[in-house]
């Protein structure tokens, strides 16, 4: 083996090690986000814990791996923008903001309380790091289009990420924005759709059938990837692919993430799925224990 | 409605030729009246030359809202959003979030009725400097309820943080545009486009955002008016002088926040008080004034000249303005009847 070959081999081994380490680190962030979400849910006694657990891997991939931000200066002009249009996912977003160091972990226990900076539905006017006021679904992607246009016009290299739920695909405005983003070739825009197949009134395919989702986004001209949104390796690969083709002018990118409501806590994964999940007082500790056992089990493999 | 129904399918047998609805955007300028061409478009270009944060957007109505003037002058600062009003105003908010000052145009009906949620939550709640430019306010088209924004102010007045401007003429528009760009928070401009009458230059008038202005004094009647109805109010005041009725005219182009102090000082006299607006009698200038009068405990009668609480007919603008009481002739008749 020549010195060059040896060096190359070492580099490959290092890449493999680094890739494994990266997945490990982001998975650890996802675990902490889930843990925070359970603690917040316990304070309220109920809430959108199921969604937060399902989306925790997506949020971890964004905040622990992808997003450029300065924790001490959430308004930093060069930051990438993360837009949460599903306001009720705020519980998961707050957990991610705490993981990112933008919101103090201790503050999470004020979630949904009077005078808290962390209201039940996410609003930009309340919370540092919260770019928009979501909640009225189907708004996020339209605002993201304007932000991406505005940043590009001003010569910024910042990217815009919009987190949507599959329920938001019911809204016509989402598709107005999908068309607009492609028309304006917003290569600095990445949409991520949490497909948990659940809406307020029941399963998505019984409320309003959105499938075939992949073909829809492809036909709108987006660079479309569909992954297991609870598989960190797949998620990071998809984000890397999106980043590799991101450009000031180019195709916008969408990552369709199939996720499981309650992911990481078998008790909740198996419970009848509900938009607003009821969890009994004695179950919270059990949820945390199941989460930790599952995480440690996987981490030790 | 009754008029349209009655004439449906009936051949015209009268001697006078029927007026035609003509183009969607019919001019309300009188024959021979002094006008300015596309005052909004030119004012926006001028403002944008001085403020490089100004950008323009439209939803497939650039040519019909005079936004095309801006698009030609600043193609790189103009964004066509297609016939998608929710995207138009969501994107306008997004542009404002990045520090730009967007002016976004469409027809008033689409802004008020179709995109309300996007204006309310994406621009008004975070108090962003998004400027809504609405064409065809009130009764300025003969195309019927799909295009006649007779209740736009009623819809928008309830939106916190939103400034509402109802300009009279080209002077108002030219002077309002830079002030709207400079003011914090969202605004709504009831656009007059095309060849817009120039009226207020004869009255030593300047537009000041949030201010009402007394255009002329008068001892018998006080008109409180906004929008194109200020032009009609001034014409009616001249016509009433021939009946020995002395009429004052107060122009209130800013509907919200409303200059109640100036208006109440003018109303709190023995003169007959009349409001005049190109809008439904529900929720516009009349109710704004009435609410100020009641709140101040004045116990004063106020007579509205406004569109009825109905879906209006299609037809030619002069026909419709006469039918619904916005014509000078109808205003004069109403005032004389009130005075007995």
C-alpha cells in the first residue's frame, strides 16, 4: 500500500467515523428535544406531545446540524430562517430552541402559562428565534416565498426552511406558494413536510386525501425527496442532498418526512392516535423512562 | 337588484340610448376635468428612487393597478406573484420580514375578502410595513358585486394596527404614497387609477397621514367626506350655493386612525352634518363618525350619503352613482330635503 493509498484509506475511515458521530450527536439532540417536550407536556397535563415526539428528529436535524444561527443573537442578519407554520408544534419547536441555546431550558416549564414567552401556539411576537406566527395553517410557505425573494434580492446567502404538516397540504395557499417558489426559482428555499398521516378530525386519508404527495411536489417543479422522518441517517442524507443543490437561483427543495406520532415512547406510539393527546398524570414518568430506555438501547447497539 | 331583474330579457324600447358598462375600470372623471395619469405608479417610482427598500408586487393585476409603471422603472424590485392573493400577501409579509417595504396591489375585493387572514396574521399582528394597494374601491366599476368592494373598509377597520387611507384625487395619492412607505405598520390604500381627477390643488391642501382637513367653510351644512366623494362634496357645495345653502367641506382621507378631534370640532355646531363616502353605509366613514360623535356625547344627528347595504347592480357608473345616491344631483336633493 502506497502512502497515498494509506492516507486515502485513513480519510475514508475518518469519514465513516465522522458520519457515525454526526448521526449519534444529532440523535442525542433529538432525544433531549423529546425529553423537553414530555416535561412541557406534563406541565400542561396534555397537549401536542405526540406531534413533538414525531417531529423531534426533523427538528434536531435542523437545529443541531443544518441551520446557521447565533444563539446569543437570534436576530443575526446572516441567519438561516426556520419558519414553523404549524403553530401547535410550538412545544417541539421550543424544545429545539432550548436545545439550540436560544431559549433557556429552565424556561420551558412556563410553556402555555400566563405571561410566558412560550404560548401554546407559536408566535414571532412572543418567542426569540420564532420567525413567524403560525397557527392559521397554510401561511408558512407563502411567507417563506417572500423571505427567500427578499434575502436573495439583498444578496444574502441565508437559506429559508419552512416546516409544514401534511394537513397543511389541504390548504390551497400552500400550493399557490409551491407554484410561486418554482416560478421564482427559489433555490434558497427548503420545505420540510411532516407526514404523520393525522389531522384534527382523524387520519389524513379519511379527512382529505393528499396522496400522491411525492408526485404532487415533483409536478410543481420542486426537488423532491421522501424519507423516513424518524431515521436520522436518511434525514441527514436528504438535508445534505438539498444543501448540495441549494442556490440563489434554482429549484426549491422539499423533504417529505414520514413520521410516527408519539415516536420514541412505545406507550404513546401504540395509543389511539389523536390530534390532542390525553396523557394521565401517572404516565408521564413512564413515558420518560420508555424514551430513555429506547434511546440508550439504540445508542449502545 | 330589482332594476337589473326588471330589464333582463326586455328589449330596449326607450328613445334615449342606454349607457354602456364599458371597461371594467370606468373613469369617474367628469368630461373636461383636469386629471393626472397613473398617479400611484409615478408616486411609487418617485418614492422608490429615494428609498431603496421599497419593492412592488401584484397578483396578475399590475396593469390595472398602475403597478406596471413601477415594474417598468424597477424590474428587479418588482415581483409578479400570479393570480394568487394569499401568496401575494404572505410573500409581502415575508419581504417585509427581511427589512424591505413592499407595496402589494390587487383589487380591493380580493385583498379584503380573499386574503384577509394573510394580511391580518402575517402583516398586522407583527405590525410589518406592508402596504396594501386596492383597486376598484366602493362603486368604481360596473361589473357587479364580484368586483365592487362596497364593504372593504367595514372588513378592514376591525384589523388592529392597520392604517386605512381613502384618497380623493391624484394630489392625495401622490402625497400619501411616500408617507405610507415611511409609516410603521401595515396600510391599506383605496386606489384610484388611470386618469385620476386633480381636485384638491385648488384648496391649498396637503395630505397628512392621520389628519382631516377643512377644505372650505360654510354656515349651514358641514360635509365630512373621504375618497372620491370629497370631489362630489365640493361640487355639491357649489351647487347648493345656488340654493343659498352655505356648505363647509371637511376631507378625512385617513379613515383609521381617525382624526376625531378635527371632525368633532366641525360637527359640534348647529349646522346640518352629512357624511359622504364611496362605501356601504355599514362600517365605513359614517359609522366611524357616528361612533366618535356618540363617544363624545354630542347627541347630534348625522345624515349619511353612502351606498346601501345591498349587492349593487351592474351597469354604467354614472347610472349607478345616480341610482345609489352618489351623484351631485342626488346629494343636493338629499341636503335640501333634510333642510326642509
